[in-house]
C-alpha cells in the first residue's frame, strides 16, 4: 500500500511539473503578439528585443516573461538617443489573467543590467516622452492596453542611469545601481518599502559638482498618496553617503501639472571629522 501511494504521489508531482514546464509554450505566441501590440499602440519609438522566454516554474504562482536585450531608441530630435538598453526585463504576470486571455495583469518587474539615458533639451522637451497620444480613449479608459500594472514588487539589478537636463543645467549619473521596492500599487494610499545601493553617484548643478562618484545606501519606507500625488518619508530615516550618515524626513507633493512642493529636512547623525572628510573630493 505504501509503495502504491508513493508511486501515485511521484506520478502526480511529475505530471504537475511537466504541466508547469509545458503550459507556457501554449501562450508564448499569444504573449509575443500582445507585447508587440502594446508597443505599437502605446510607444512612439524604435523598440526591439532579441528573444522572449516564458516560464511558470521560476515565478510560480505567476507566469514569468523574460524579454532579452531590450532596446528603446528615440525618434526625431532624439533619434541618436538610446533611451534604454536592458539585458533582461522580467515581468511576472498573474497566471489567471493570462489563461482568461484578457488584459494581462503585471504583478512584478525586474530589470537586469539596464542602461537608462534620460535627456531634456533647453526647450523642456524630454526624450522619454514617447507615449502616443490617445485620441480614442478617455482618461479613465484603460482597455486599449494589453497589459495592466498591478505591481506588488519591482527590482533593478546592476543598473546605470544618466539624467541630463539642459533646461535646469542639471546632470546626474548613477552607476552600480541596485534598487528594490515592494507595496500594493493598486491602492490609492499605501507604503512603498524601498532599498537602494548605488556604487557611484555624481550630481552637477549649475556647473558645480555637488557629488562625485559618492557611495549611497538608503533603506526608506515611503508613504504614497496617489490622489494627492504626495510622497512622505517617515521620521528618522537614514541615507548614507560614503561615511556620512544623514537622517531625512519630509515630503514631496505634485498638486498640479506645474508645481512641485518639497518639504525636507536633513540632519547629520555622526559629526566626527572623518565622516565629513569621506565626502572629499566627492
């Protein structure tokens, strides 16, 4: 009897494993078509990728999609700008939304080795403004997209980012960026737990270098109120720049399309000379 039960259990587990391995194959062509459809309908840029892998085993109970060697190149004024070059983009989709074949629900996003280049001209025109104007849907209508963001977690591994804003005479470069966040993005009011580790952070404003390849670490929970577009840091949160440890509290709000309201306070938690010297020449 024990032998029969064992054989049955092994057979059931083997069947489940084979099903989990084979199931994505039935959806691959449909998902590739959905991805290309979403790109063509929503993005006004040159988008390309080498391959698309689908797996249920690595991301169970979600369906994992790996988009390899994804590139986004601008057009017109930004035709020479590679907005994004991502070695691997992983999307974790709600399995039931895929089986139903309706709008695919994205629960998680992971970027591996992304190189992001954001540029703003003196006129204020930005190279990431690549969303096509929707002349059919109302602002509340989201049915035109094949994918719906319902994020619970996201992560960036070994990223590089350049932000070059000629309108503000501001430049920022991040190398060795590792960042992750988790929260319920489906809610209007929620807490986003974030962790950031940047190997080299450089900031130049008005021609003055304020940071030069500084190391940054931060573990910050962020309270987000979407209706008011307000982002608030809890008390006594810390940021480490090289050996300088800063406590930060405050908020950032965008009450309308043109205004940004910042209320922030920084305090040095350690005032030893060596902590400040670690910022020189940074």
